[in-house]
């Protein structure tokens, strides 16, 4: 008999007899009842508490904010997609800038070392965010592959404030994740970090040292009294 | 069931065995460095956990966590089949292993089919349990740990001393020395410098690796999805950069629905390290698809039994399999905090290790572990899925003296004729009032003859003497005088 059948038989012919499965009530992980402002404020508070950097920008001015971030951080080579509006708009806005744009829509085998060693930042869109935990959610695509949010030392993510939802549970349920998962789905909550050396926090151990979130919205910044 | 993981544990300079628990505990207690390292770390973790659950209805959340795990276990065989079918439909190859040895062989064969000579690993406790690194090494395949803590422990030829923070037993100076000696990194006390050194060393290895091996935190039957929880990004590297990804997991890690994941993830990150959320939550459902530009072209899932289906047979022991490996029980254990993780001599230390290891290795080797507890109950109180760890410790103590149901390997190993006879005698006395009275009265009269040394009991205490007058006699006397008073 195969290992599979041996294991399954042993589980099925359980000595103490079959078990009854309890029902689950998920109320504790949903229905936070926050409004848009509260969601944004909470998201910002949590992601900055783990070293994420948040920049608020009006939707029509976001590429200016991007250019400013790139200049401030001295980014010379920026990896980005082509088709997603975020990538397309960034490409147009940066066409004459000094930043070199690096195409990511090619097989990693062709440019692995280049990506690991000579890209300063990766730009990606996000599908949304989670207020409760300060998390971005991404479904990498062939236009924006998995590694651009991981390998370059800086990850710049673009988020629309109205795509922030209350909880992870809400995101799964509202967007029907269970009916079709992508190759890779990701929650990202801050830059890469470790506390493996005597509980001392250090950033950028394997992934990005910095995570910059450009939050696009027209409202006031959280905490702003205007 | 595999017994390959018996007596000797670590590969390198230090060897620890659960058989030597008492000697190792004695040594650890005499090592102020180890005690300070653990005390500091565990205090920090306990405080962080308490703070992060501050605004939560923790009891309701734990109830839900326990409930989800119970439901998964109730449907375990069906869910495993569903997981297999959905993974296969997504293009993930599924393998089954009855024990650690079989699982190691499966992974070696995957490596050999790709002529792989180097494997890079994300953190996986089940791979520690089956001693995968040593096995691959023997087959001429280099297995490199990439989690920073695991990397340091591997450089130091040790095994992890904590399931979440493998290098918690080492302090900054020791780590600086290890990095200097093994990798030529300049000695420094600056954690950022050391981290950066490890980053650049490991990046080369990610690029060069033929195969990436990882564990799994939750395997979702409904969608055929493997979920990995981490902060560093090495898990994402190991599962994205090499051309082949092998995920290895215990069969109990399956959950039924995708919606079961958020509550368990909330409990795991908060219980483990006191974080609201970890940096990365990585959900893998298939190998690289046509047109995608990165990610492994081959993904394998190895489902490992290694004693779990045996635990599954028993209604009480079953609760052991609810565990989501957060480590909160060890962070809160007064014994673990004092003796440290290596003392246990097992892959899983602390309270969860003491209730799990006897099933994996047999009670012959692990008979002291269920006694490595004061039964204070802290582990059960903090467990995010409400495993009644103290009850299970007591159950395993009963098993080890042959008073349980006997369904743990090595049950009865501590049973001695003398002890059995003593309890039989006590039982006879306690159920025959005249023998009891005669016995206790004689003991009281001869109390001056009580020896002043009573074995281990008097190592730290003075010997107890029977009372001159028995409780029975006192009560009788009291009742008699009361009756007299009433008459008057």
C-alpha cells in the first residue's frame, strides 16, 4: 500500500471513532465599522509603526510625489512594469528624468544578477490594503512580477485610499479570493526585518530596507486639522 | 513510525539528548549567560504579546482559533484529499511520507532529478524534525538555512533553541564572534552591520540555489494554497528565486477554507512575537504559469505523517495536533525560561515539545519531558488554540508509568515494581478503614524514628514527620468534647 493510502486509512479508521466538526462564527474578525477616514488613519498609524514610510498625494499629482521620493533617495535605476496604469503613468512622467527605467517584463533567468545587484528600487501597484494591520495586498502579475517587491533595496508601492478595507477577512470575502487564487498572493506590512540578533530590530535583512507607500487621495492627511 | 530521531540531536560541537534532560538542565541552570539571554528575551516577548492583544476580544478569538483547528482535524482525511486534488489541479506535485526518512528520500529524489547540488531553506521545523540537512549533506547536497537565526545556528553547528527565534540563546557578542570566525565578517557590536553582512552572503546563495525548501504555516484545502508567515523575506526568496520549490509540512497543518486563515494568522503573529502582523504573508497556489516571469517552474508539497496519525487516534491526545507553532507556551514557561531550549534535547522544546516529542521519539527517550513542568498552567492559558497542555502533560506522565491507555510509544517505561507495590499497599490501606487507623496511629507513635533524610525530597526540604495524633483522633476528640458541652 502507498504511503498516501496507509496514512489516509489510519486517519479514517480512527480508534476513538469519527469526530464531529464544530461550526465557526467569524464575527470577531470582521465588522469593524470604521469609516474611510478612520481606515486611512489606522492604516497609516500601523504601517508607520513598523518603519513603513507613507506619503500622501492627490491622485493627479502622484507622479510628482514619486519623482520627489526617487530624487530624495538617490534612486538611479527603477524597476517597473509597463501595462498597469501605475507603471504606464510613471513611465510617462519619468521619461525625461535622470532615473533609468528598468523593464521587469522579462524572464528572471535573463537578468537575475542585474536585478539583485544594480536595481535601486522597485515600483508596484497594490490591489488594496488592510486598515486593521497596516498591510498592503498584492497579486503579482506578469507585468509586475513577484520579485520587484522583494529584491530591490527600496519598494515603492502605490495605494488608493479608497481601496483600504477593515480586515484581512473582509478583503478575502469581498474580493472572492477563494474562487480563484493567483499564483502568488501577498500581504506586505513594512520593510523586511529581523530580531534574530538578541531581539534587536534590524531592517532589510533579505528584502527591501525601505517601504514607501504613496497613498493617493483627495482628503486631508490623518491628524491634519484642516 | 520513525525512530531515526532518537537519542542524539545536534550535528556539531554540542550534543543534547532528551535522555540527559536532568544533567543538561543542571548545566544550563549553572550557566548565567544562558539564563540571562533567555530571561531577557522571554520577558520581552511576554510583554509584547500582552500589549498587542490589548484591544482584542482575545477569548473569543482563541475560541474561534481552537474551533477552526478542531474542525480541520475532524475532517482531516477528507481535507488532505481535497488539498491534494486542488494542489494537483493548480500544478503542484503532492507527495506523502509516513515518516521523516521517507520525506527526506522524497526531497533527495526531487533534488537528484534536477541534478541539484545546493538547496536554500526557509525556516521549517518539520525539516528539523526529520533532520533533512544532515540527510542531504550525506547525499552530497548542500542545504543552507536562510532565516537569519537559523543561519547563525547552522554556522555555529547547533540546532535551534526556540521554534520561532532559533538563535535566542546567543547574544550579540557571541553572534559577532560566530560571523567573524565562520564568514570572516569584521567583529562588531552593531546589529545593522551584522545583518547587512548576512544579507550579502545569503543573496549569492539564493541566486545559486538549485532548489528552495520551505515549511508551511497553513495549507488551505479549499484552494490548494500554501501560506507562509515571516518577517525577513527569506521565505519569499526561497520560494521564488530557485527554479524548484519544495514545501514540507506535517499533515495536521491543513485548514478547510481560505476564510479560516485570517483568525489563525492574527493569533499566530500576535502570540509568537507580539506583532499585529508579520512583514510578509506569502500565499502560494501554483508554480510559475505561462507568461509569468519569475517564481519556480516546479512546486512540490511533501505531506509528512511521522507519528501524527498515531496521535490522531486518541480523543485526548488529538488536541496536540491543534498547535500552530507560535511558541507562546515556551515564552511563558518558567521551566523553559530557566533551562533554555537545548536542554530538552528535542526539535520542539518547551511545553509543546514535552507533549509532542514523546509521540515522535517514544517515551523511552523522552520520559523526563512531561515532568519538566510545575503544572502552573501558563502554557494552557496563553495557547492561541486552547490546547490543554497541562492536562496532556499529566496524561503523558500517566502513560510513562503505565497507568494511561498505553497508546503512546514507550508507554510504561517508568513503571517500577516497587512503585506499583507501594500504590497497591496505599490503595489497600485507604479502602480499609481499620487498617488505615491502625497504620496511622502506629506511625504517629513511632514518629521519633522517622529518618531525617528521605532521598531527593530532603535535598531542599526538611523531612516531614507524621503527626503525633491523627486527624481522625483529633476530630473524634473534638466531637466528644462538643457533645459533653451540649449535655451540660
